[in-house]
């Protein structure tokens, strides 16, 4: 992967390509979702572009995903990809992640209508999971999620709770041959949604994967502890272009996703744990 010191030479290339002018400056923003380095490229102190430096296979996956969904306005537009796949440049979306997001039903409705309902079937492979490291079955994906999460917060669960989650895993892993494969964002959480004036205006940092549409939908629903209730779920699901499923099956999918989300929360968002545990008690009684 390119070192940070090469940013100036990248700016010169972008200038020569006519992507930026000579007044653009680069500001290191944060570490990306992989080991990537992200820079804001600003003009007159206003970010206009994003420069992401990463391993070539990660850049290639980002380019493939954003290219597939280039017609969707929630995603940034690719402006330039290094021929050697060392970096990619795309438009900056004004707003903040996590915060000032308003009611969940409002932003989830936008995601359903403008993102999930526009997902494309993926027919190039019979595999599942991350594009960079595919696996043979969706059941295997769920099993890995179950085991990893049990290691994260299994000691907080009663044995009855865990036995229920294990039975849910068996239920949602059945009939996987009947599931349609979609090219998914793969990390549809509030940390990757850009909010502006209490509305979602962008989705960033894809971690492309092949899976059922319901995965990204329930992931988004469970990605914040607010409004984790049946009313919000059903109102959003009614808008989703999804094959009919039993309400009990949808609830099982949410409970399993919530179980996994609490494991993530313990590591990365511990301040949300109390609210998530309250949500866990709520869904156990639904």
C-alpha cells in the first residue's frame, strides 16, 4: 500500500488528469474500515473529494461496487481510480455519520426505497460472503457470525437465551438454495450513513458481499439502539421489494442480527450497550 508521503505526488497526478485544481489540499481524516488511509481533498477549506489509499484488492472491490451502483444517488461518484489500484478518488458527501439522524423510520424508509430496492442480483458466482474471501454457503456465514458473537458476549447471556439464538440460526439457515443472491454493501450501519439536516443523504465505505437482501436491511435496522421496535420494523419492511416471508421468520432474522450487533457494540460502541440490552429483552418477548 502507498505510504502517506506519496499524497503530494497523487495530487499532482489528479491535477494533470484535470480532476482537481492546484489549490486543493489533502487532510488526513481517519483510518478506513480496512487498513486504508482516507484523506479529504479540500478547496477553500471545504471538502470536495475523498482520496482513499488501500491495498489493490480493496480498491478494486470498492471500484466494482460503486461502479455497479453508480446510478444510485446515495453513493459517491468515482472520479478517478489509479491504474495500479493503489488509490481511488470519489466525491465527498456533506454531512455527519452516526448523529443528527432523526427518526429511524424516516432514514430507513429512504434506504429501502433508494438503496435496498435497487440492489442487483449477483449471478456471477454460486458463492456467498465477502467478495474478497467468499464462502460456500450462507449457512456458513451465519455460523461464523454465531460463533464469533458468542465469544464476544456469550457470558452475558443465559443458557436459555443462547439456546434460542442457536435454534434461530438453524431456522434462518434453512432452504438457502431458494435465497436470491444480491450484491450488498455489506456494512449498512449508521456509522456509514451520512446525515444532513436529520435525513440520510449518503452511504459510504462499502464492504461488498454476496448475500440475501434481508441481511443489509436487518443490519441497518439493528445498527442503532433507538426505535428498535416491531412497529418500525414492519413499517419499513412493508416498503421492501422482498419475497413474502412469515412474520415469525422476519422476527427471527432481526433477533439473530441483534444478537450479532450486540457483540459488535461491546467492542466498538460500548456506550450503547445498556440500550441494546434493553432492546434484547424487548425482542425476546415479541
